[in-house]
C-alpha cells in the first residue's frame, strides 16, 4: 500500500449528504447562502476572532486582502522566499515589489533580526508566513511594524487553529489569510478566508470577492469573483465538527516521528515552540550531514511507495518568473537556501498509523 504525503480529512459520507440535503430544497448554491453564513459564524467562534470573510481559495483571499489595503503601485513588501508560490504571486500580482527577507534556522519563519535592514521609504507592508504550524515571532513583527508604520498581513495557510500564548493565530497583524485547500489541516475542498479585527474590512472584502459590486447596481471596485459556494461551506461545517480530534491524531503521529528520529546525528527536527499550541500541519525533517542526502531519502521512500514532499523547494526568489526582479536571487537568502535544499516533509495526516510512521522511520534510519 502506498503512503502519500497527505490525505484529505473528510466527514462520513452520510454526514456530508445530510449537510447538503437542504440545498435541493433551497436551490441556493452560492452567493452568501445559509451554509456560507453558518461556516463564517462557526469559524468566528473556533478561531476566536471578530472578522472572518470566506473565499473560494486561499490565494485569492490573500491577493484580495492585499488589494484592499490600497498600497501605491510599485511599493515594497517584505516577505520570505521560504513559502508556497502563492504568497509572492499575491504581492506581485498587486503591482507591488516583493523584497525577500531570510528565515531563521530554528523554525524557518522570517528572521525578524533582518527585517529592519530591508525597510526603505517605499516599504508599505510585511507579509510573513507561519510555516508548518510554527508561528512567526509575532511580537517582534508587531513592534517593527508599529515603529515604521507598516501593515502586516500574515500568510496563515499553515496555522489554522494554532495559538500563541493562548491567542488564536487569526488575531495577529492587520489581517491573516487561511487556506482551506484539500491538503490543509482544515479543508473546504478548495477554500480560504481572511480574518481581521478592523471591522471596516468586512464590507470591502465582501464587495471585492463579488466583482466589486456593493449592490447589484453599484460597482465600486474593478474586481473579479472569489466567492465560496455552498458545497464548499458544507464540507467546512462538517470538517470543523471533527477538527480537534483530527489535530490530536496528527499530534500522535508527530510524537512517534519525534521519538524515532529525534536523536540521530544529521537529522534535524524543528524544536517544539514555546508558548505555541501547534496544529501539526507538517512534519519537516532537515537532513544536514546525515549518511544520506535529502534527495536520496526522497528516492528511497519513493522506491517503497512512500511519497514525501520537498517543501518548500525551490525557493520562490529563484523562480524563472522573478528572474528580472532586482530583489530576486536565492543567494540573498542563504539560510532559506540551505534549508530548502535539505528539507523534506514526511507523510502526515490524521489517519496515518503508528505502524506507517515506523515503516517510514525504518527506511530513513535503516
Ligand atoms: C496552500 C497555501 C497557499 C494557497 O492556498 P490555496 O487555498 O491553495 O489557494 C498560500 N500560502 C501557503 C503557505 C500555502 O501553503
């Protein structure tokens, strides 16, 4: 039996059918229907935040919340190259210039000691990324942003349900983007959300995800379509009922991985972050000076029908599409380059058995 890097969480078939049944009566399939309203309310409660706006996917959520900030074209946004393509593209597609800050070698989030040296008079925002369920140094980022009058928009795609000092990841910065893609800890098949505490964002985001129409007769923004539909919302309602159990099950697999791989020279695991309640989104392993390289381990696992993922690799500042950007170049972010060339995320999902974790570890350690 093959083991994939992830396996989507789904409710029982019957539970989902029950949830979507009334759509055959209402015939209301999208545009802020009953399921959409309920999921927004459920998420406000679960994420313990004032504002939640749903989107058809995480990428458009991020692209639109950045657009909602109304930065002048050509402004600079400090972010990290150790992320998924979406983060950088959301900045660049808004006509803004991504400026790549290196990551710290401990938890692989943005290196807060290097942010200030990248600030110029064109800088308008920081877009940090919580990675693998690790939180960024939100206190330091907040202090830097206040000092330099910058907006902070978190890419929280990996941080659904994560808490720092008991505070939900949805409550830091000016806004946070969550992805509910099928591969994420919480999914709505495809989907996403923006969370925020400034209530004025609600109307702007709601209009912007629906062609910029404030009412059917008032077009305020030149905008596209990024609405979540009722079937996505229904999947979210069901999955949210089971989320705590799903996260706990991921935690059990992670505990086994740590037990098996934690004390081996050349195998580096992320330390458990202080004051953070993680969601165990991913299990990254860095092979640095181990008897096999990351790529060799990847191939060994693959030969055994086990699919791991080189994630994040390659760095976004090395992408072809950014080669003409003055701020691009992997060599400008040496720590991120070092990690990207050595990191592998191992299979991790709620139903991954301890036996499977052992099988994977046996192959790595053989
Ligand atoms: C998944 C992901 C996204 C994009 O989310 P989608 O819902 O797939 O559009 C953005 N950033 C990061 C870090 C991600 O992992």
